[in-house]
C-alpha cells in the first residue's frame, strides 16, 4: 500500500547543530508540504513543493530549508537548530492539481532542541 | 489574509451528549473548508470537507458540519459523543490559487469526554 513516512519519529539535538528530517511518500504525489505543530498555534506551513526542483516558503520558513530532487522525498533541514524549533513536524503530500484537497499526512517527528 | 479561528481551546462533554465545535474563517473568495482530527501521538485524519453544493456536509465517524456564508462559519457537530472521540480537532481553509494550494489551519480545539 502507498504511504507517507517520516523519520525519525523522535530526535533530540543540540543548539547550533544541523538537523535533517526525512519525508518519503510512495503515493507518487507531486505536492509535498512541511508543517510544524505547536501548542496554541495549531499547524503552520514551513515549506512546500509542487514538483521536482520546485520549492516555496511558507508562513514560518526562517531557519529551515528544503530541496526536491525526486518525487518521493522532501527532506527538511534546520541549518542551525534553535530551542524555538522544538516542535512536532508533519509532512504531507497531495496529487498534482488538487490544491488543498487530497492531503495525506505522515505520523510526525517530535524534535527537541536542547 | 486568509485565517481560521477556533474560539474554544478545550471543551469537555459527557459521553452520549451532543457536540458542536466552532470554526470561523476569513477568506476573500469561495472557501474550501476542512475538519481534521488528531488522536494523541498520531497524524491528522480528514473528517470532512466542503467546497460547493449542499451546505450540510456529512463526514466519517458520524460527524457533520454546516457551512454558513453569512456567519463565515463551518461548525462541526455530532449528535452523540463516544469516548473514542476524545482528540484534538482542527478546522482548515484551503488557500487555493489556480490548480495548486495549501491548507491554513486553526489553532485547534481539544475535546475531552467524561464517562
């Protein structure tokens, strides 16, 4: 069955380190998204991609980067981790041309920056 | 700017009682509206969505929502709550441009169910 997987599920890192969170989907979806979830803020969009080599900034993109070299993967990199980036991160994907419809979410990565 | 407001941070209802979770949106054009549910430690699951037609939308797990354009609302309802409904609920609006778009979420409402 097709799926979207995030790894790792939990990670603890130190301030200043570079961290990469993985998102891999086998739906063959063109669209992929990264959100962060924080208490009192709901989910906020970090970066998104509508296809290979396409990336776009979302509402809270500072300190994060993404690259899209193939359809299946959209890794999220924290260039220099900060305590404010302690959060739960969700990846999502959707088929091309469906706009906000057809989202499938991963199970999330809980990141703690100490 | 597009936005979603969920006025209630936390609601507690008794099992078997009815439920209504409020959602108000701000969007310039015809909104595409969604309700998602998140069980503890889990990802998000789509309950229902609205984009046109009948303003009363039926979803999974016995949930329904009503779109009221005059009130800019899309409230979620369930006639009889089960203990397994305890979760966090998110309302979202689709920020849609051309053939692409993404979701803008509210801050969520946590539902607790009393036995």
